[in-house]
């Protein structure tokens, strides 16, 4: 099968936003090539990258490449839609975030070629007790570790980016064996799977993207936690009677603010709400939105330009 490799030139700050757009138009893989991530993983003793290809650190230009692999037969239709969504995202940011040139290039590739290119960029990632492992890599679990396997058809959320890793870190501070967790915008399912691996009783995962829902269900089965997880195709839980001890939402700040009135209805009194995907310029707005709902800010975490927040309900 032939594919079109669509490459967008962006920045570290814009890479996950571009990747999220790319995932709307392909089920065949998205890869981020960012030397800043690799250098951080080299220097960070808590989260690191095994079996690293040294060539990945050779580029010091600051140019971050986001690559999507689109089936050749749908490429003519998909490319203008990707460009439109990128332009809309850039306009919504309003210059608050450096996004790079946003230049888009394409080239034809064979299926086997892109699989090897894509797989090269994913390696085991350690986040506290959680180790995120691509399913095609053999990894020997160490004492005290919990392994989360993700397959080669991943939706947004691999543990590499600060927004996801901060959620996993905060989750480990609040989880108990009796916790019921809700993940709003679950992507690959990494947060819900991590919750069960860390000992939670049950996890509800929701997403508006059908690819993400399919990916999350597959990854839950891959990890053997599907009996303890429910994945729903929805914007938010429609059932207000379903309540969690912990809620997680790793989305953009604008969406988090819009969801502020809806999220607390599903959070138990005294429960923890973990939010991520918040750039510096939007931080106070998100804090104010949830404080207005009666939630108390418990903790703030910052990595690079990104922030994560933990609130307590009440």
C-alpha cells in the first residue's frame, strides 16, 4: 500500500497541536521529530528514553517536524482540510504561542518505509512508576514499575509530551485502590490505562474522535484492563449519575474553560480534577473558570510552556 508522508514544520510548543490535527485525518500513524524532547529525555533521570538513535540529537535548528502518513487515495481530499485546520488553530492561538513556519510538504512512501520511520521515534518512557512501552519493543518490567503498552496505531497521548507526562505524574499523587477515574478526551487511553495499572477500581474514558475511541479500546485490551474500563464516544459523560474520584482532561485551555461548568457534575465531593494542555498565557483563565465552579486549586506543575493543575472538589 502506498502513502503520502505529510510533514508540517513547526515548533516544540506547536507540535502536539499539529499532531492532534493530523490524527483527525489518518489511522496510519503520526510522528513528532523534536530534538528538544530527546535532549530532555537524556538529561531527565525520572523520564528517559532507552535504545536511542544518536542521529536524533544532531539537528539543532529548532525546527520540529510533525509527520502524518495518509493513504494515497484520500490525499487530494485530505490535504486542504489539514491546511484549513492548521490555519484555524493558528488564528485561535492569536500569536500567544510560537508555531514555527507551518510549512507543509509531501512525498510518496511505501508502507514498509513509513512504518520503520515512525517506529524509530517511539521508545520506552518512564514517568514515575509508569513505563510507557511501544508494543513492538520487548521490555522487562522492573520491581515497582507498571507497564502501559501502546500499539503502533496510537492516537494522541504517548507519554512523550509534557502535557501527558504531567497528568500521569499528578495521577500517581491522588490515586487510591478505591478510585473511580474519568478521562475526558482520552486519546490513546494512556491515562485511563495508567489509572487501572496504578490500582484504580474502574475508569471511564470519553472522546469525540472515533479513531481515538477505537485506539483506546484496543490499547485497553492490549493491556488486559478492558474489564475495568468503559470507553465512550461522547463529548462528556451524558450520564450525570456516573461520578469519579479523579477526573482527568488533557485538552487545550480554551476547551477546558468551555467545559468548566460541565465537568464538576461528574466529580465526587472531595475528588481530584487534573487538567493539562494549558499554555502560560491561558493559565489564569483556566484557574478562574474552575474556581468559579467551587473547586480549590491544590497543585500546579509546569514543564516548558505547558502547565497542569490539580483541583479538589470542595
